[in-house]
C-alpha cells in the first residue's frame, strides 16, 4: 500500500514538472527543449532572435520565428511555453509586458491641450459668442 502511494506521489510530481511554464524570454536552451515540440533547431532560432530583443507577445513570436504559426503556437502553449507569462490566446500579463516595453514620455500633452481649450473659450466670450455650460 505504501509503495502505491509513493508511486502515485512521484507520478504526480513528474506530471506537474512536465507542465511547468517555460517563458520564452527567460528560458535557456535546455528549458526550451523541455517543451514538447521544441527541439535543438527551434530553440536555437528562439535564442538567436531573443538576442535582437525580447518577444512582446505571441504574435511577435510567430512573426519573428519561422515555423511557429497559430497551430504550432497552440501546441507549444499546451506544452507549457509562455510569452511574458501568457499562454497562447490568453490576455498578456501587464506586469511582464511593462518590463519589456520602453518608457515614452509625453511632454505637456495635457497642459497644451488645456491651454488651447481655455484660450478658445476666452476668445469666444470676448467675441460675444453665447457660451453655455
């Protein structure tokens, strides 16, 4: 009885390890190849393209890696591959996407827009226009 329980526990542990998520932006070659459907050729392509820049999402991965289309993406995702923590077809994890997204400043967009609106409102009042709020 003890042996059956121990065997079941080991089997459950192995199954959970096999289904562990492997993020395409963080995994080394061995981890990538642990995903069913990724062999040495595909893992090498992924690692070479990752040197150019991190993959933003699944469409970015499919565009940059020849041989990974929607059908293959479903298989790889089912095998445990993720892009920034997201499985294929799921919404991206905003925390992971923010880590790879460049920061772009919008200098004074709201301030200049409000200044123009206020200037136009003042011009309309001084011209005798009927401004109702």
